[in-house]
C-alpha cells in the first residue's frame, strides 16, 4: 500500500521482543532446524503475527543415513530435521496450514516427491 514501509530483521529469535500482533508475514527459510526449541519458536511467531497473518517455513527433510532408521539429522549443524508429516503436525498446533510443498533441487513439487526440504504456508487464526 502507498505510504507503508517494509522492514526486515535477521536475528536470533530468542532476544527479540516484538509486540503482539506486529507482523502480517513471517518468513523462516532453513532456520528452524537450528533452534533448540521449535515449539517456543512457533509460539513466539504466533504471538508476533496479526490475526490472519501468514507464516512461511521451509526446513530440510530428515535424510536417512544409509542402512539406518536413525532420527538423528544427517547434517551435524542441525538440531533436528523434519518429515513432511512431522512438520505439518507441529505447525498445525499453532496455525492453519494453507499449503505444503516439497522441495527437490530448488523446485517446488508435491510433498510426496520432496527430496531436500518441505515448505509450509500457514495462517494465524483463532
């Protein structure tokens, strides 16, 4: 809208103290796998979003180690990695999911065809 300004913040979420209902959109691309408490992260995002605001989350898929059923992340810098169902179940606790996309080599595909990541678009509603 004319006269409105956009602002962007890149920071560790733990130290942020935004007022409730401050944002229309929160985007988190390949960050949630690095935070210790993803539930706390989503709770804070929910409080910062206005009613009807959107959150866009993209996280890496849990890559299975060969010949293993380990749930440990393959990437040593990740606290966790997600399955499509696991991320959807988590996000549904706090938001209404609008759409889920799989990511394969930089392309958005059906979630069942995802090889690298999953992206969720969700809305804050009561």
